[in-house]
C-alpha cells in the first residue's frame, strides 16, 4: 500500500470527505521538528529540550491519546486494547497530529512534535505543501530501554544497578531481557519486567496497526531525515548531536 494514499483514504473515511482539503488549509511556514520512535528512546526529553533551545512549543501525540481516553471515560490502557480492533479514534488522533504539523493552533518561532508516527505523517503533510520540516527517528537497544525504565520506575540506584549487571549486548529475545530484569535484586523488579513486556507489545501493536491502516512502518528509516541513536548517551549529548546534524539540513535549520 502506498502510505500517502493509505493516509488519505483513512482520513477521508474516518474524518470526512473534505478532510484533506481542511488539512491543506492548516499549512503555515512554521518550522517543525518531528520526533518518532519507540517508548523509552528519549523522544519526550529531547522534544522539551529542543523546544526550549529554539524558544518554540512542544507537543506530544501521547497527550492527544490521553485526552481521547478521558473524553470516552476509559483508561489509557483500555483505549490501547480497543485500538487493536476498533478504527476511528486512532485516525482522529493522527489527523490532529497532522493539523499540528501543518501549524494549526501553534504559536512561537517553531514547534517540536513527538510520538510514534509524526515522521511519516509529516511526509503526507509535505505532499500537501508543508515545508520547513525536519523528521527525526530515535532508536536505542532493548537493554538501554530496560535500564531507563528501571530508573524511571524504581529510581536512579535501580538504573545504575541494571546498567552494571544486565547482560551486555542486545538480548536475543524480549523474554530473555525480561527474565534478566526480574532476576535483579530489587524490590519491584518482577513488576517492572512485566511492564517492560507490555511496553514492547504496545510498540509492536502500534507498528502493526500503522502498517495495516496506512501502509507504513514507523521504524522504516526511509520516512526520516535523521536517525538518532540514543543508546548510552546523556540527554545533553543527544541534544548537541541533533543540533549539529540539523545545522546540515539546508536551508532551514542552519539559520534558526
């Protein structure tokens, strides 16, 4: 399936016959940085840092997802489960993301938008005339994701222990990684391992859903201008790397 045609068809079906024309009306010269990738790759942290650096605004697709769940009176987890079989609400969230990419309702010198899918949706908006855009994909190893998750859920000491004691290199399977996490001598490690499995399943579910609905794999590097590996790097170092690479994307980012 051609992703541009797949996105257009989904928007026309679920949002309305004039959905694409309404998106074209949102297009402004506002510069946007679009950050995509799996969970725990550093998207949110870098979105905030980059927006601060450029005195811009930061928007998260996850916020749209949470707002949609609240309107329906269900939990975020329940909404995620329903998206495995329902269509409509996910397309509406993606449509709202495209409006942001176009510049609708965003003030400031620029905007940074992060989530699973903004990069490929940015390609669709480019086909409608959107310019001044940089599409970034963040990636890191499963081991690094586990370390970051333990740090977030159980604190810095847990993160340091995981970094020092989890088997080096990329695990062959998620099950092997989860087993190693559960074996850490930490209270709550088993629960964190279970949550890590759930996170990875949600990433895989979202990847499959976008592929079936629109025809793109959000992990496909063809949809991005820059691929950023955040493995083992501190946030300021990642930010500086991004700024160096953005400066090479003429003519826009070198002049911001």
